[in-house]
C-alpha cells in the first residue's frame, strides 16, 4: 500500500484552514500525537494521520483496533466559543463525515448520536474529542477520528463493524478519501462559527441512525427512551418515563443486542 503524503493531501485540499498535515507510518495514538503538537503551539487546522495505531481507543477507554488501511487521524481546533457549545462540534464532525461519504461514495452512512458513524447497521467509525478551557471559553478542542476504510475489521468486538471498501467491493484511495472528508469538515466548521448550529441540526435529522425509541446505558442497566430532538447545544433531548431529559454523553444503543 502506498505511503500517504501530507503535502499532497494539503495540495488536494487547497484550503487555508489546514496549514499543516503530518503523516507517520505508526503511532500509539493520533490523539496523543495531536496533544503533543498542541502543547508545542501548533496552529488551528493542524492534521495528523497515522497509517496504523498501536494503542487506539474509543469512548470510555475502549480499545479501537487500527491496522493499516484505515483512516486514523486527528484535527486541532481552536474555536472561540463558550464551553457550553463544545458538544456541537462533536456532532458537527460526525455529520460532516457522514455527508462526505454519502456524496463521494454513494453509501447511506448514518450518525449514531453523538459521534459514531454507522453503515448498514454496523459501526463504520467513531470520533473522540477533548477540550482545553480558559474560564468558560474553549481554548482548544482535539478531534481524534477512526474510520474503517480498507482495513480488515475486527470480529471479536462488542458491536459488529464494517469497512467502506467491504461495501464498495474495492479499495478506496486514502489520499482522495482524506481530501473529501477534510474539505467537508472545514466547510461545516466555518459555517457553524459564522452562523451557528441550526444547519447542522437540520442535516443531523437527515442522517441520524436513531429511531423513535432508543436504549440508554446507566449503571449496567438499559433504559428505554423516546427521542424528541437535538438541542441547540448538541444534546439529545429524550423522554424517559414521562420526564424530559437532555443527554450529554450517555451511551446510546439502538437495540438490546448492542
């Protein structure tokens, strides 16, 4: 498999939002690598891409297997927004990627709130985010993104996984993949900063994997909830036993089998 070229990815993007793109053959975690660059003063829009991760992780510290062929990357953001709006960016990133994959590969990618990517009721990818704050403002926000593209997907996992290449019947060019996904993200991120979250909320309704009823994991139990809407702060508004609640980072499942 050809080695990715950060310079060529930036050339294809041709977007001043992305000033740097760093590529390595192997890292422990793109998230940890991005943290190092952020501490050293890297500018907003810095991209990191690894061809494989030896210690990739998902939500709640779960292991994320990251062999060669997948898209394992991170983006450094420095949005001048209140901390209360930070959840919007997790949803925004998932919606942007889902839309990019729908448009460029004609696959019905969906978003399982807040930031998992699903395809044909299987997990295609996921997104982690981490904040640094100053008072009630966001100082930096790190996105760590993992998407199964050409890699063999793990079989011994809690939730069944799928790769993009598996559904297409052929490998996907990763240079073009990154150009498509990152272009879409930058466009929606700028729109959010200039015009707010309303466009993302509208797009989320079209790509959401959630049905009318979902299950929420709490204290080793699954509680059924009725989905009402996505709030203006990226929270999921649900009804549980007649009470309206706003979910911030709960584990949401689509069936009792998950």
